[in-house]
C-alpha cells in the first residue's frame, strides 16, 4: 500500500489511502474513475486499447499508435473539480466540427499522439499528459500494441453463428455475443499495469460495455494472470442496464457468468450492483458465489437512465472498502 507525497493519507494521524486499480474503457471506466478519485490519490486506470472507430481508429490507422480515445476519457475523468481541472477536462474532450480532415477529431487524442511521437513511449507520453492536467491518478494502456476484438455472434435471422471483428462491430453486433477473443491472442501486457495490479489493495473491473471494454482485460494472458493472482480484493462494478446490442437481454447474473466463462480462475470479493438493476437476486447470488464473491447493493444510479451518479458511486465504493 502506497501513499502519494502530500496526499491526505500521508498526514500524521490519518489512515493510509488504499491503492486502487480500475480496469475498463469508455464511459463506464470514466464514471468509476470520477468516483474513485474522491477516495484516493493512489489510483491507476488500466485501459482497453482495441478501439477501431472514430477519431481513435483514424489515428491508429494513420500513425500506427494505440487508439487514444479511451485513454483520453480516463485522463479527463481524473481531472480535479477546481477551475484548472474542469478547464483541462473540457480541452481534452473538445471535438472539432468542420468540413475538413479535422472533423471529428478530439483535441485530447491529438495531444496524446503528439507526445507519443515526440517521446517514442506510450506510457511516458500518458504520464506527461497526466502531469500537465494535474490528474489525480495514473492512466496506463492494458497492452503496448493496438489490439482487435473478434466475437462469435449468434444471429437471429438467419439463425447462424458468425465471426465479427473490431470493437465497433462487436459493440453493435445484431445478435447474441457468445464469446470474444483478441488479435493477437498473445499480446504483451503493459509492465506498469502488471505492477500496479500486483501492488494494489483493490482492483475494480467495470462498469462498461461488457464484451468490448471489460472482458478484453481478461484476454491478455499476462494481465489475466495478474488479476487471478493479485493479493488485491477484486470488485466487479456492474451496469445499470443491458447494452443495447452486445448484452441485450442479459441480467446481472449473466454478466458475472461471462467473466467466469472467460477467466475461470478469477476470484472476486464483491459484486457491486444497483438494486434497481437486479432482476433475480437468488440467481445473482449464485453467480457471484461461483467466483467467491458476495453481492453488495447500493443506490448508484443518476436521474439519467443507465448513467452512474459519481457521488453515489463513490459512497458505494467507500462502503465496500471500509467494510473490509
């Protein structure tokens, strides 16, 4: 357990801050980070790097770099609530609207790729961006090379099993996603991410698009091994409603079962749910118990359907951490 110099946990008479690693991507990870940065400064985000759409996909194809979009969103989520933090979060998230080649590009994506080109190091570049922002934590990629997601999908009409490739295709697959895999399937994990997981007190997996943002972390062999062997307690933070496509019709027990199917050796301490999202509590309890977990129900929903409330989510994480 470590404490950042000058952080509240370093003060005499105060408890040491927990070391927390959060894994995921997109809006789900951003919601989790916004909540967790209220609880600790010893916070590391490990972000999926399989995006192939939009600005990220264009930059990935043109420059051969990691897709920066999910990394950018994580950095923005770690910005503080003061004027500095709010301003830099807006700068990172600003998207150009034009009729030319810049249309759709995010300022943050361009800043990140610029530092990657100058420093020739993905992790170093992200650390420099975090320093510029005054980010309350660190952002790391789950792997150091771009990955592609492939999925086996059972379509409805006609009823057949097909393979789709690419995060966008998986996220919008018109049918039931049976399983996902990565190309290449033996990608090297980011070493700093492995160290953070091994040294963590808590690891948070989810919320987010289950097959395209959460499960991919279990498909990088070194990362999965670290998650299965870490001394940290693992929390699975679930979604408030099924994804419109990739998990359509799933309940929370199905989400937990997917994790068990892709990483049978994963041990989970707590499955965090919102009571309003639970359809069958007995089935959910059984699915969680299969991973060694208990279910903790807390109100974490905002007034916007499907969106977590950052303060409620922070309170829920705090309750889980403090109970153990």
